[in-house]
């Protein structure tokens, strides 16, 4: 199973368009040890030919251009066999609307995420240019589903599980919160039973449970280093937990918990532009690396 990180930044990418924090200013000026990143998304394949996208970031077209494996191989063609959506956040769904040039799409989502996209959303009509331009496949919490390529079973299967989170901001006033609003993915190669956990937005590790014990790779939420990161920098008033993110640092942070787990590869992704682990020489980055955890970069490839 092949896993490629298309984007490793949180919403807003790195640098963020309206931010002049030290990290963003540094990467704009080409400072050593700082690397630009697009917004969070991965691609998974069983054979390097047909691929499944997990999340469709606003930077999707840029990510496709940067990834030869995702280029068309015929006059009208795409190797993208399906797109799986972990939640309805704009930084995970806006890329769908860039895939509107009359190519059929298969979308995998929970009922709650689908309702958020389709319910009264006139923009979604751009993906209804012809009958069955979009085919929906339902994701159900704690159920495993085999993915398909042109109607045929793929060796890749997924089990989705509820992850503590929050509704997208644009749905908070209209929808009723559901455990299906934010899900993580256990991605399974049924040929080898290799497993990759992809959890890019989570306020806790608790609900991953036994999945952590059988995972060969974990891609986990690395949004903020501290709970009060934005507050301390004068860039916001919300704590990490208010935005449903578990901080990396601190005695109760994800780093302290992940360091104890015997998973072969542990990787932080969905990293906010303010997080010091973006700097290669930062003490926080060195602390992460000493714990045996990687910091994702766009284009990182993982073979399981």
C-alpha cells in the first residue's frame, strides 16, 4: 500500500495568506529550515495506478500538478478512483469544486458530512453537470467498507470511527451535532493487513483505542504545540481545545502519549502555521524527533 502526503498544513496553508507571524514571514523570505506546505490531504493506492484521495483541500489542483502519479494518462482521464471525506470543514471539501470538468466522481462520506455538503448548497450543483456525475458511497461509523475502482473491489478497505471534534463553522447554526461530523480512517491493505491510521483533526487519542495497537503507521493531528498558541501570539482568542485539537506539547499532549506507542511510523500532519515544529532547528521540533515521530512535509511517501 502506498500513501502519499499531498498537503501537511492546517487550514490556511503555510504561509497563511493573512499572517505575518515569525514562521510565515520566515518561509516567505526563504529562511533555512522552513518549508512551504499546502493544506491537509493524502492519497492512497494499492498499485500506484489507481488512487483514493482522503480529503479534498482548497489546494487540490496544485497538489495534483505536483504529483505525477495523479496526472491523466489519456485525453480525458483521472487516476482518482474516489474521494473520502473525514468531515465537512471547508479546508477538507473545497477542492471538490475544482474537480468539475465532467469527469465522474465517487465520494465516500458519512450521512452527516453528505448532508452538510448537499443540504441547500447551491455551489454543489457544479458537480451535477450530467446525471450521475457524483456517486455517493456511505461511510458508517465502526463499519469497514471495501473501496472500489470502476465498480470492482480494491484491495484497500477503510474503517471509519468517530473522533472528538466539532461541526464546521458554517454548519454550527443549522445542523445538529453528530458523532459522524468528524471521523478518522483506519486504512487497510487487505492483502497484507497493513494498516495506516489517518486522524488529522482530533481533540483526544482516547477513541482510537485498539486501532493504535494494530497500526503500522499513524498520521495524527499536529495542529498546535500548546493550548494557548494563538492567544499567546496575539493571533486569536480560542484555545486549541476550543477548535477540537489536542495540543502536541505538555504532559497531557499528544507527544507524551504517542511516544509510548510501538507504532513503526508516527507522523504529525495538519500543522498550523504558528506551530514551532515547522522550524527544523526549533527545540520543539527536536523534542518530537527525539521521540521517534516525524513532521510531515508535502510529497512524503510511505510504503506499507
